C-alpha cells in the first residue's frame, strides 16, 4: 500500500492514563477499539483510504481483541457486512468514500436501516466534497434523510472525533438505527491528541463466539409485510429515541458569546473554519472562544427541535452554515422555528453561496454579509464587514502581484504502464479515425487530460463497458471501454462484462491490469500477486473472462506500443462479433519503483550488481518537432535549448526522474518518428565482465573515429 502505518498503529495499544498523539484516521481506529467493535471492513477511496490501510496494519492488535477485519470487494459488500448487527449485539464499523461509495452501498443500506440494528452499526464516510474532491459534488445527507440513518459530522479535533465515534455506537443502539460518521478531507488528516482509554473486547467476538442463531424473527427481515411496521418504527420510535439520546448526552455543543442577539448554527465539521473566519475579523480568538454564540451540530441529522428553538429564542437573526445544496438544515431550522412560533430570521444561502466549498475567504465574506444584514447591537457590523472584504481583496492583490502560476493538471506518474495504452489508442485513431471512448474511475482517467484528451463519458467505478452498451449499436465504429483491474473486480465484471455477454454486445474492452487499486494507494485486489495475508489471492482476470465465454481475448504488455496498436486495430476491424477484450498488462510503476528501490538498496549494501535503465535523446539528431512529447505525455520528457547555435527550436530531453520504462523510445518507433532516442544502462557495482565489455566497446568506438572515453582521458 501507498503508506504504511506499522509504527503508528502501536499507539492503538495505549490505555487509561495515556495520551494519544496522531492523525485523525488513527484516532478513529483507536475510538473503534475503545468502543468494543467486533468487526470492521470497508472499501478504499480518498479521503478514507488510509483508514482501511490503518485497519490492515493494525490487524494483529485487532485479532488480539477478536475483531474481524474484511477488505471488501466493493462498498455494497461492506454495507452488507453490517447485517451482522441486525440480529446480534455485535458492534461493527465499515468505511468508504462518499458520495460514490454510498451510491454503490445504497441497496444494502436501505435494507439495513429498515430492519434496524441490535448492535451498534457505524458507517464511516470519507466525504469527498469541496476543492480537493475527485468525484461528483453531492452530499451524503440525502441518504440519512431518506433511509433514517443518523448523520454525525464531528468538529474536526481529535477529542470530538473520538467522543463522536464512541457515542455514535451508543446512539445506534439506543435508537436501533445505523449511524453514519462523516469525515471531511481536513478531519481525516487533522493531527492532535486525546486522553486514551483501554481497548474493549466486543460482547461477542472471534474470541467469544455465539452458540447459534437467534430464534427465527420475521421482524428482522426487510421484507413485506414487516417493512410497513419498520417504516412506522423509524418515524415513531427510532427518531424520537435518537433525539432524546442526542439531547441527553449533549452530542451537540454550544459556544456562548456576548453578542447575544445573533448566532451561528454550524455543521460540526465546519466549526474550525467558522471560528477561523470569526477570528480574522476579531470576533473570536485562536482558542475557540467566540463573541458570537455558536450552536455546533456534531449530529447534523436528526436535528433536535428543542436545541434549535432554545438557541434561537432570544436572537433576532441566525446564520446557518451548511456547505452544499440543498439547504436541508436551513429548511429544517426554519420549520422548527415557525412551529414554535419564534420569529428569529434565518439566513444561510444568501450571505453564503449555494454551491462550492466553504473555504476561509468564502466564510469571511458570508459572515460579513450576515453581520451587515443582521446589524447586531453591540458591534459595528459595517466596519467589520469592510475589514473582512479588505482581507479578501488583499489576497486577490497579492495573487495578482505574483502573476499566474503554471497550471499543474493531474497526470500519470512517470513511467506509468497505462500511459502507453493511450499513446497506442492515439496512433490507432490516426489510421482508423476517432471512436467513442468510455472512460472509468482510476488512474487511467488521467488520459482525459492533455495530451491525450481521450474519453467521452465517465459513469462510475467499473461502469465503462456498461456505459457503452447503447453507444455500440448506434455508432459505425466499435466503442472502446477502458477499465482498471480495480474497477473490474469492484463492479465491471458483473455490470459490464456479464451484461455485455448476456446481450451479445459488440465492443472493445481494455482492462488495465496493473495489479493494485492504484489510485487509492496500491491496495491489493483479487488479482494482485500478493494479498494482506502474504499469499496470492489466486483470482485471474484472463481465466475469469474465458470461463465466462469471452472468445476474443488478447493479453499485451502495455509498453509494447506497436503490438498494442496492432491489437487495437485488429479488435476494431475484425469481422468476429462479440466482446473483444484486451488485457493491458503492466505493474503500477509507483508500486514497482517502491519495491525495486528497496530491493536495490539491499543489493547495493551487499555489494551486488545493480542496473538502472535510462533513456535519452541525442541532441544532434532531434529535429525539435516534439511529437514524442505529444504522444507520450511523460513528465520526464521535456525540452531544452538546442546546443546547435544555428537551430532556434528547443530539442527534447529526458530528465533525471526517468524510470526507464521505454515508452518514449517505443512511441518513436511505433509512430515512425525519429531515431533520436537511445537506451543506456547504468551499472553499479560492475562485475569484471561489465568492465571488460565497456573496455571493448570504447575500443571499437575509437576505431570508428567516434568518442572514446579513454582517448579523451
Ligand atoms: S499510481 Fe501506478 S497506475 Fe496510477 S498513475 Fe501512477 S504508475 Fe500509473
Ligand atoms: S523512458 Fe521515456 S517515457 Fe519512460 S520514464 Fe523515461 S522519459 Fe518517460
């Protein structure tokens, strides 16, 4: 995996009287162990990929407590794991990236929420909303509302996060409903400390197993006719029970202030950002004290009507700080106040924008607009607003003074095995013309950026082939669907391949077989050469596809660009109907480099021979047309001034970061570009044979009148 937590997870053994220092993700794991979970699972995805990595690295510690860990094949299987808490007093937690993961898990979640739970069931959502996001901008709130699951959004500091996890399990059990814990990008990587507690074994666990299933109880099934009873239970029993628990245990917090005629109601996860904005205009300090009273919603659903009315009763106006749209909380606050006959004005989307991340400057301007509108008694709102706008304007001026920064679009890593496939597609299209490309989620989606700009749609993880189903019959040329091996096992196998075969589709599928779920940090997948157990999982994409009836199947090494071009042309032109699959085989270069660097360092220590391949461009031959750069897009391939004073065009050059994948040379060859590329092998700890070979080569070069290292010396 991308990052190892082997050292950090030792902190999970801390107990009563110890202070835990570390990252938000580790704090969540510690809180799970303190809560006595019996099982954990999940599917990787930013921003909680590292949570699953931590759980895997902590497997030994968890097995001492009898906690079962499952690295699930997708979010639906993770959600279904929570079914263990329906009948049994088992606490369990699963994790994934939201909103996309929650979409995949939705069916199991609806069923779980309808049946209700006996043991605490928690879903830890990496909420990927905002400027750093990599997915569609939607929020998980809608799922909480529609399925009656409670949504926790803790203030991003470690004690709050840990308390919310622990209380979340109690809330789930008290109301018999699953809870979702939203971890925003910043909360995942927040560092801090908290007073640790002893870890607890679950009431039932791998160490204390159940003797057998409970007495048959039809009420535990999300099935007619009990779904009608369950609907009533959700609204009439579980919801009031949840509200009573939230109020009794003070899961939401208030910060008192002396400007009492206004207030701010804020989602817990945005608390730090709001306090920072208030601090910038002099209405709060760096310790979290505020002059404006705040109601912090560590539970954003359900809201507790009494808490809302008590907070608002003596205020002329409140600002609801709720990131994203629709404005669920703002609407609910309005409803509760009208029901209670309280006339406090509610502002939210208006001073604050309807869409986009509430970053510091956005909040600063929103608060300024709110203060000017609300005109609180004890502060000069106009002056504060002017100051706030001055701060934002200053930043704009500073950015203008710096000038535009060079754009840095996301791109494949140097030497990525997936890049050559897109070079090959471009070369194929030069001859056969453009065709529809169904892109997918994964590193290969970088091909949608320049210089490739390949991809007409993205419908979800593993969905590329399925999303081409209605394109193929309506297009003269066969569409190409691109899918990673992670996406293949996550969803693509059933949603794409089975559906295509079942419907006798005719298209081309490229499966990028790089061996890992690379985009999320190189987690193992069913076809990896290794698993967390240290053995190969033993599932093979080629065998699976053949067993399912795929007849036209080719496996091509990704760096062999000319073979890939030929194979693509064949797939596009063959008269044979049916699904044509090309397995593009090449290990993730990032994972490979990490592996090789460690192995090479060990070899060098032992004085053994180590070689490294590098590519280069001969300055004298390069014509400076740069087709190689346009066709490969490798960040190690760039330009430099021509050493020839008579030529003004810069020449191509290969910089130090080159990992010697050979793509640039391959592309030059496949595209019949130019012969300027050369390959060199750097040998460390050379043997006598290497020295002899070098000596002979220098001699021969010398005879032909070329450069001789010896002669020059
Ligand atoms: S992580 Fe691996 S697969 Fe992804 S871009 Fe980098 S080298 Fe390619
Ligand atoms: S060999 Fe060429 S394509 Fe591969 S990493 Fe080096 S410069 Fe980039």
